[in-house]
C-alpha cells in the first residue's frame, strides 16, 4: 500500500510540475507577452547604446584635447610668453575748418545714375 501511495503522489507532483511549466511557457508565447518582452529588450538596448555613445564622445573629447596640447607644444604655442607692454596710444586729430591750412576740396558724386 505504501508503494502505491508513493507512486501516486509522485505522479501527481510530476503532473502539477509539468502543467505549471507548460502554462508558464504558453503565457510567455502570447502576442502581448512577446510584444512586452521585445519592448523591454529594445529599451535596454537603447540605454546600452546611449551609454556607449556618451563614453565614445568623452573619449573623443579627451583625445582631441590631448592632441591639441601636443600640437601646441610642437608649434610653440603653449610656451610661456613674456607679456609685452601696449604701444603708445594714438589720438585722432579733430579737423578744424577754421584753420588756415584747411583747403576745400572738390567733391565728386559717385552716383551711378548720372551721366559721366
């Protein structure tokens, strides 16, 4: 009698386990579940791609700055330069029309519509 009860219980447990497994798999294969899974994977892929793009941009910026520094050193642009004093200021002279040196000059019209 004990053997029959053991095998009956084992059979019931195996049947429950198999039914549960099959039902889970069937639920995973429904169109809604497949669409949700695809959407989740697409979102994860987008996040990974964005992270890699940000890392790439930072690497490019670091390498660009390093290369600019190398070129600046090679061309002597990064060398310490002694500050130069500014040159003397030049003031523009104000024209004095009452001055005897002032000579009236003839002005010409540069109108294109006039006959020349």
